[in-house]
C-alpha cells in the first residue's frame, strides 16, 4: 500500500469559459491531516466536490487506495471509506442525534431494505451510536432533534455520523466556517483526536485556523497549487501572504 | 469637510436572517457622498449579507437603512435600486442565456447622467470585442468588468461591490483598482466588501471591521499602519 | 421551502402510542358499521379507496415523490383479478394474488423508467405512462374495451366465506384493509422506512453516507404500486366490474385529492380523505358535473391554505402524531 | 400514396398544436417553475371564446384570432396574480396540484353548460376549399393552421431570443433576485409571461375550433400528450420545444398510416425510449 491514500493527476474542471480547477496534482499521506486552503474563488470547494465525486472532472484522474475512482458515483466512493461532510450543516434535521448516527451505522450492516421488520431491530446499534456521540461530546443530546441544536453541535453531530462509517479518509468542508472562537477550539481538538487513526483532508479558508492542526498544507489560488508544505514554511512564503493579503495595486 | 455633510447611506441596528440562521446582529455604520468605504472581516462574518440586506434581497431584515434620507428597510429591491443603489454580487451574476451586449444593456437607466457606452468601453476596452459572445464564455476578469460596467450605465451614484477581486490574476486586479479610483475621482460613492486587504487599503477612505454580524472596529485610511497587528488578528491571517 | 412532506416530520418525536390508539378506534368503528344504519357498500368502496390513498401516501408522504399515474396500478389489478375470476374461474384469493402480482410487475417496469427523473418531471412521466396503459387497455381484447368486464362472480373465499353475502364480504374487506394498513405502518417504521426518512430530509447527505437513493425510491414506488393493486383487486369484489374509469387520469387525480385533503405524510389522513371524497361523490351525485368543480375547488383551497390537510392540522394542533 | 400525405398533414396539424402548447408550457415553467396543468383547459377556453365571440358578439374568426389570446391571456394573468403568486417559495409540486385543481374547475363548469359533445365552428369563407398540389389535395384551412403555428412559434422564439424584452425574460428566468435588484419589476414580468404562455394556448384553441369542434373535453387528453412532448424535448430551449412538438406530430401521423392501433400511444412509447437513453431529454437541461 503506497503511503499516499489519495492522489490526483492533472485534475481539471472547466465551467463555461474558465477553469475553476486546472491541473492539480495532490498527494494526501495516510494518517495525516492535510489542509487545502486559499482565498475565496481559489477553487477549494470545486476541488472538494471533484474529490467527493459530486462533480465530474473535465480532465485528470483521482486515485484512492490505489484504485481509480475518477468515474465512480458519490455513493460508491462513500462505500469505499471516502466520506465527506458539507459546508452548510448536513444533518437530518427531524431525526434525533442518536437516529442521525444510527442511519450511518445501519448502512454498513445491510438490512436497510428490510421493510417488513420493525425499526426496533436497529436498537442494537444504539450502544455504538451513543459511544460515537460521547466521542464528540454530544452524549447528553442523544434524544434532541438535530434541528434544535446550535451550529457548533450540529457540526459535531455531522462528524459523529461520518465516523460511524469508520471511514479511512474523511473530507471536511470548512468545518470551522461561521463559528465562534470557543466552538472552533472544541472542533479543532476533536479533529486532532480523530486524526490518530484516520486520514483527514480539510478545506479551510484561514491559515491560522489550520496552523496547529495540519501536518501538511496545500495553498490553492485561481484553481492551481501555489505552494505546499507545513505551516512554518508557508508563513514565510511571500507568495502565500500575497495571495491572501493581495498584491498592492499600481 | 467630509464630516459635516449628511451620510448618503446610514445603517442603524440592522439585523438579517438567512432562513432561520441569524446572520446580522445589529450593524451600525454610514457612508458619506464621494467616499469609498470598505467592510473587512473573516469568512462568514456577514459582510456580503450586509450588502444584500441594504439591496433588499435577503429573506428577513429588521432595523434602519436610510439612503438619501429615505427609509428603505421595507422597500422591495426594485424600488431600492430605483433610488440610485447599484449592486455587483460576489458571484458577479452574469446571465448565461444572454450575450455580453444584452448583459451590458440589461439594467434599465433609473436616472439621467448614466455613463454613456463609449465611456464604458474606454474604461473596459476588452469588453468591446466580446459584445456578441455568450455571457459566461468570458474569463473571470472580463465577467467582473462586465458586472461593474453594466451598473455604471444606470445613473446610480452609489455602488456596492462584493469582493470584486475574488479569484482574479494580479494584472486584472490592478486594472479593477485603477477603475475604482477613477470612479471615485468622478464622484461615485462606493461601499466595498473585500478580502484582498492591500487592494482595499490603497482605495478606501474608511474601514469597518465586521465580526459575527456586528461592526467591532473602524479606522480611517491614515490609521492603518498603526493598527496592522490588530487587523491581522481580526482577519485571522 | 415548505415541502410536501412537512407532515411526515412531526414537531415532536413520532410516538407509537397515538397511532396505536388511532388504529384501535378505527378498527372498532369499522367493526360496528353493519350494526348501524350505514350502507355497507358505501363503507366498503370507501375502504378500497382508503387503501389506495394509503398506498399512494407511502410514496408522496414519506418519499416526496408525486406520482400522477397511480390509477394504472388500481386498474391493472382490477382487470387481472376480474378476468381470471370470470373466465378462468379461479378462487377469489388466487384472483387477488394474480391482480396484485400484475400491479407489482407494472410498478417495477414503470418505476425503473420514472425514477430517472425527479419532482415535476417524475409526475409528468408517471402521468404519461398511465395514459399509455389506458390506451393499451382501451384496445386490449381481454378488458372488454369501453364497457369493461361486468358481472364478475364473487365466489367463496377459502371454501368457507361466501363473498356474495354482504356482511361476509364486508368483514373480509375490513380485514384486508386493516392488515394492509398495518403493513404500511410497518414499512414506514422499518429500517427501510428510516432510510426513506433520511433521504427525504437530506438527500445529498444520504448519498454521502453511501446510500444509493434511487434504489430506495424505486422500492418505495414498487411497494406503493403493489398495495395500490391490492386496493384495485378488492374494489373489483365490491363493484363487481372492472372498467376504464379505474385507469383514467381523473382517478389518479382523485387519489391525490383524497391524500391531500386527509393529510400527506400522516397515517390516518388518506383514510379520512378517502371517506370524505367518496361521500362527496356519492351524496352529491345529483349535482352531476358540479362534483368535479367542487373537487377542483377543494384542491385549490387545500394547496393554498390547508396544506397539512385535516388529520395533519389536528395532529399539529394537538401535538400528536397521527 | 394520397392517404400517406393526408396523414402527414394531420400529423403536421397536431404537431402545430403540440408545438404551440409545449412552447407555452416551457415559457411558463422557465419563469414560474410551475407545470401549468390548466394549459389544456385554457386551450379549450380559447376555442370557446372564439365560439362566443361569433355566437353572441357577431365577431368572426379573424377577430377571434386576435381577441381570444388577449382575453384568455388576461384571464391567465388574473389567475397568476390571485392564485399562482401565493405558491412562491413552496415546493414546485404544489404548482402542479393547484393548476390540476384549476383544470378540474374549468372543465367541470364548461361540461355543466355544454355537456361533453363538441359544437361545430365554421371555417371562415376565405379559407374554405382546397388546392390540388398534384401529389395530394391540400385543404386550405389545414395549410393555414400549420403556417400560422410556424409563424407564431418563430415569432415567439424571436421575441424571447432576440429582443430586449426577451432578454429581461431570459434573465429573470435565470436569476430573478438579481434582475429585481437592477430595478426591474420582476413580479410584473412573471405575470406577463404567464399571460403570454396562456395566450399561445388560447390561439391554438382558436385555430383548432374549426377542425376539432369546440367541446369541454378537447384540452384534457391533448395536454397529457403535450406533457410527454415536453419530457422528450426537455424544457431547455424554446426552439427545442417547437421542433419536438412538430416532429412528434409528424411521427404520430406516420404511425396512423403504418400502424394505426399504436397512433395514440406512440408519443408515450417514444418518451420511454428517450428517458432510457437520455434521462434529461433531448435539450439536456436536467430537472
């Protein structure tokens, strides 16, 4: 098994007229936190949607665990252990936190087409679901409907639901966007803890948010990779600072 | 001299909601005639929502938005536009089913004194050859110029630009910077939302820092150097 | 955006107690009907439409898929049961099985075609497919064309129950209806039902968890079409004929009306809606075409001001899940 | 061979109605995101308006061609203002349910007063008779219907694709919020667009009155075929709807000649085939 869980070769996506992502060669090392950052309009979200198969690439290939998943459907890729989160909170609003996690647990063990059996048969997952909720600090909210939770908790619930699938690679889309400071620290420590036995590719906007979190950072601007490296080297890199603060104008 | 004149735009206690999420928590700021004012802040702070609330294209809003002495908080967006407010959205909003010429001529003239088309072509020369090509077949930079050009024709004197430099090459950014300073020289009043801090620093007279849907600080352009550290912290760079 | 399945997501958790109580009340009411003055044939016909509406509600109420061609399943099962009973002389139970099987096969074929599109296109495709079936049955020899299949023997069920005897037929129809109602309740509250609920609440998220959503929608369509077939077969015993009106698009519209009036996404809404619409057609028959006008008006009023429907409003008001 | 050309002509005429109606549906769907189930009923009202204008107003066919689309179009705009407007922000399926209710009301009212049979409407004198083209005999009125439909379809295409008013309509279809932020009264544009779509249906009604007789049921079955046409053609482009409408009319005509039993199912069968091959329809705009 190569030590890269995910690799892209010449990944490109053209929309009418201009290419949102052009010729991106990304390599995500196993059991690390890899951050994909860049200012607005850099093509982060397009890149993210290409990797999670919610968008079809115009050119290039995506290799996951040595397998070419370029043409695969989103649901199939999720079954291989590459699971994504969403920027706008992706929970099942009218299901309780426990039920949210259980929907994910249920898929793994196959009886999702059983229309003749009572759903109480799913109660055997409750214990694992409560453990996952506990992992993300939501054990007290198991029976609360997701819609009634504040934003930070919804984000934690989403991560618990993703973890339920025991994914190998978790793709997080701006997990800290729109959060207050105290929530950011909570989610950051949670991601750090998860990274111990999972690989995480995270799209984020700000440099310092990923500073103590990521092992490796790729900076995207205008759909292309500008620079790669760890936080220390990148903060010195003038091109990165300029990409963010922008070049002065004449 | 500027302090004496009444503000062109005066926003007080502005709250706004996207569906159920409460985005603006009481914005207070103003813009005087002829000024270029920039809203700074991190992603999700509510900068774009502020512009959209002023334009009246947000689900629910409360508070006061006075424009040239008119209270616009209750008005539908087409009535606000007719008061002389022009908006250039972050995603630029170029219509794919229209060609460049149709995109350019779409916004109706709401007041005499709009910029004549020849004048627009010398501000944005490369739009001239692309008139018949389809709206979205333009490059990012050309689309941004078209989005600015089409609101100059209408006679509106107050322009709201949402992240005009987003995703653009440095040389294009410089061209847009020159255009904005020429518009400022011609007496347009501009409210700018911009991530590209240095781009905004050279253009704006005053800055407001927005966080979690509120204005938390404000600087004049002269005070920038002194507050660089604080700004970096605010912008989380 | 207020969605068509808002009833199915009650404000508080769906509690079993309310629905069990509701079911018992319904069963008792149905059981005593023959002892009251109510005309049993009216109740039997209404029950068949109630089952038809409950089957339809499984699709629209819980998966958000509006099918405008559900009459093709009602009519198909009715024709097949009528034909096998009258010309092959098979016993009633076998006739019903054949009818339901025919509806099931049709639902697999039409489902596979219609599922490829969503929302308004799905509705138009199902409408066009049922119109295709209408013209096929118009010409097919075995359906008897314009006047359909008449005078079908009711036969005796399991060699003991003589269905030509009104009260016997009545209790058989009630039994079948209650069993089917429980089956639908089971489907909604099964592991499969949980996935349907997740897809309805946030389809992209369900996909990202690895669910092949089209397969679940297709199974929901097949279950709904098959149960609608059961309603068609049962109705044949009550009306003793099978005709083109059962596959006409106005019949598809009627089942939508019944479910909308009663309450999309509620358990008992379709039953209440069916009784109201059948009563309206029966007791206002003397008004001729005005019945269609009234149905149209009820449609408009429900869509504009009464989207939860009767049972939906009651459930919402009393914070119950019905 | 005469019979083949005869059926081809019938196909072209049906195609004209399919084109006019699917064009109206596509314009309305583009702007209001509503499939107008009442479109068939409004087509029927168009024919009845011509009938009333003649019967009670003494105004002949030529007046009807002009006035019916305007009268019924205005009625359509009234419906949009009072009923359809309230559906803003709701699930588009409610639009289908509401307009289905409307279709029932309209059809029920007309059936009450006129029963189900159709009433004749005379072909105007100037368009009586026919001309022998050598390979076939062409009744003038039927030729007229095809030509008028073609002209109106192309004129509508030109209005939408090539004029400033059309640019407003296309832009408002694509991004109504932004167009309104430019100071354009989008709600009014929506009302006018619905009026245009309904006017096209009413015009088709007037054209069809002399051929298909004026009756309450004339629109009901036709609209379901038009739905299939719209599914096949996709609602991506105006010209796509028109071409698909005429093409399917001709194919239906050919089927009547070669295999008559399948004539009223061929459109649905074609829809199934198109869906299996290209789910998003010929013009490819996904739902």
